[in-house]
């Protein structure tokens, strides 16, 4: 089963394979700009998530209830870096770009968009481990400060 068929089966589970494939291809041919817009929106969502993972602890200082969302997000972000996994949004973005007739990339979101700006062009495992450790250290420091401040009150 091809990638288009797998996506189509999720979108139209009660239709047969060739019929779904035809519908999906027709949509791709008719609305390529929609796929490109959704791919760009995925990049924005991805960037917001990365910023939330890195700096969400600061937001928790203002809105304590946000910790329930931030702690799992920070753990996920660190785990992705430690394991060397790509974020699931990266293949989604590439698939959307491909469906919209655009170019795809083979690297991770961080390596494709962020590292050229703030890090050397190649992302090594050592850099990923450092990024994961910095992520945990930054957020641990923020949470320790919040816990100490709350204990004083």
C-alpha cells in the first residue's frame, strides 16, 4: 500500500482503495495550493511547539496550570533529541509539500529551519545530546525556581 493509499484509507475508510486513490489524486491536482498552505501552517505549528518546549517553563511562572501541558512536551522534546528521532510533524510537512508540488527535505525540522540560523550546518549526535541536556537543564532550573518561590509563599 502506497503512502497516498494509506492517507486516503484514513480519510475515507469506507471506500475501496482505487476509488480513494483517485479521489486523493484529484484533490491533490485540484488544490495544490491548499497543501502548500497547510504545510506552511505545519511549520508554524512546529515552531510554536519547539518554542513552547524550550521556553514553556517561563510561561508556567505566569500560568501554573500550563505545567500539565509543558512537562510532557519538554520530556517529549528531550527524548526526541536524545533518541535522534525526527518529530512526526516533519514527515507530515514533507508529505503536504509533496502533494502541493513543492520541494521536500530529508533532515529534521530543527536541522532544516533552526540550525542554519544558530548552529553549524551539520547536526551530529553530540549536538543533539547537548540540545536535549540544555533543554532539561533550562526547564529544571525554571521549575526549581518556581517551586522555591511557591514554598516561600
